[in-house]
């Protein structure tokens, strides 16, 4: 007898991912029709890069702090 739980979950996942991909492509296509000025685009890109670097730094500090708290040896040979 077939177990229906994986079949239902996989079908649900495919439907949800398909709908999300459709709307993501549609949104990007609609955004491409708009004209943005270069200054706003560069400013937004700079903000995103800064946020990414801050988040990366926070994750690294959290990881090394947790490793040190757990007593892991992080020294290089």
C-alpha cells in the first residue's frame, strides 16, 4: 500500500513553489518596465551590501562566541 503523506506533501510543495516562481517572475518583469535612476539604484545596492556585511559580521561573532563558550579550540595550528 502506498503511503500518501509524501505524495501529498511533494504535490503541495510543487504547487506552492510553482505559484511563488510565477509571481516572482511576474514581479521582476513588471519592475523591469519601470525606469529607476542610477543614483537610487546605487544607493539601494550600497545599503543592501552594508546590511549584508553587518549580518555576516554578527553571524561570525555569534558563531565564534558560541564555540568559545562551549569550549571548542579555535586556534590555528
